């Protein structure tokens, strides 16, 4: 991770890891494992997107995500004339996310 942070025109937003309880391990019936969720990243990235759109520092954004929480910031930046490329790394994403981006790089 340290090397990617140093890349030009590239940003990494770190969130917080939240323990949400225990869940059954689907591969080992009767066993339980901790359930962690990443929090706060969506808001940080959404604010970055809005800031860049308002300051006109970019004309294209590549969003590497699959979370439909990004629909509102995507709509905002597109109204400001920013093209949004979605890269979901081969993972599934809700249609509302895909439909609100200019390009789906899959």
C-alpha cells in the first residue's frame, strides 16, 4: 500500500474497521468468525469527488467501487461536467450505480 500512495494523481482513502459481531463460518459449520466492516470511506471519497468537481481540477474520475452509496456524488459531479468511469474489478454492482456512470469498465 505504501508504494501506491506515492503515485502521481492517485489518492487512497482509508476508513475505519468496525467490529459488528460474530457470524457463522459458511465453510466450517458450527464455527464462528468475527465480522468486520469498513466504515467512513464512502463519505471521504464522495467529498473528494464533490471538491474536485467544484474546483474544476479534473474532467474525468475513475471510481473503483461497487457500492451504490456513490450514486449521489456521481450525480453531483456529472452535473458539473465530470465524466465518471466505473471500474468494479469484475464484481457485481447494482444497476443504479452502473446506470449513473458514463462508462462501465467492468
